[in-house]
């Protein structure tokens, strides 16, 4: 099976771009369980709608991309089929708080991945982002038992951030498939995280000055091995 959860060491590390790249690389479909930042929208509306600006940690985004949902960005960058979010929330905040402000109660039982393969699932923010005030994304990942790919930056601070995220996953017995890095080359940081974290380093997505489906597909093919997925 080729089913993966994409999570990150924090917000704005390049999860959505990597998720789109992975969808293209392995021919996967895509699902994001909770999307926030959709002012004026309600939960369970489907996969399109106006959004607050979203940006990448390592490349400039066009204005059109900034107005897109993560699912729409994945379609634009990979052509993947996407499944509707279980919840669509107004404010660009952690799901637990965005839901409270919308007067919505998130039911974790409704956050069940679609039964398709291959599938890429993207979480929100980092590993310990609250879904509700009782359930974190890492808790969902533990329930799902779908291998997780941690997306991390390559620069200063990434060792601590990455090892903290990995420890949070490992203590919950979440299967970790490996770490995918985003950013300029930093071989020692990448190797250190792989060695101390006891995880496979899958590759590094470099900075892309022009981000579109062709450039992302080429970068994924050059820097990641299809056989690793």
C-alpha cells in the first residue's frame, strides 16, 4: 500500500508543496481533513472557495495561488484527485480555535481517511496542532496507523524541531516512513536528524524560483526515489 500522512515540524515548512509533489510522483489522490482560513465558508462545502493568503517557506507564490485552498494548490501542482475536507473553517488558526470561533464542534470520529490507495493525507501545521482541545493531530495519526512523512526545513533550528516532532510521533507508536526536507542543501543537519531520530532521510526538495506542475515534478524526480514510496 502507498498511503502516507504528511505532517511538518511547524506551519509554513512546505508541506502542501511536498504533498503535491508526492501525489505527482506516485500517482496518489489527496485528502486534507481540516482546512482553516476560509473566511465566509462553512464546514463540508467541498473543495473550492476563497481562502486567506497561504505561502510557502521556500518560494514565492503567485497571487492566484495565495487565494487557493491547499487542496486546490495540490490540484494545480499535480493534477491529483482530491477529496472534500471533513471541516472547512473560517479563521487562519489552529483547527480547535477556528472551529470554536465558527461555532463548530469537530468530531474526530468523522476524520476517517477515504479508503483509497495510493493516498496522500495532509495534516494542519505541526505534529501537535490541536484538532480539538482534547485531541491532537498526532493522536489522529496514532489511531490511523498510516505511515507518516515528516516535512522539515534544512536551516537553523531544524534539528531540535525535527527531533521533537519525531519523538512526539514515536512515543505514540505512530509509524514514521521518513523525513523529507525542504530548502537549501544542509547535509549535516539532514544526516544528524536521520541518525539521532532513527529515521530514513527521503530526500530534499530545493528552492524553486518558479513553482508549477512541471518544475515540481522535475524536482521531485531528481531529488526523491520513487522506490522509497
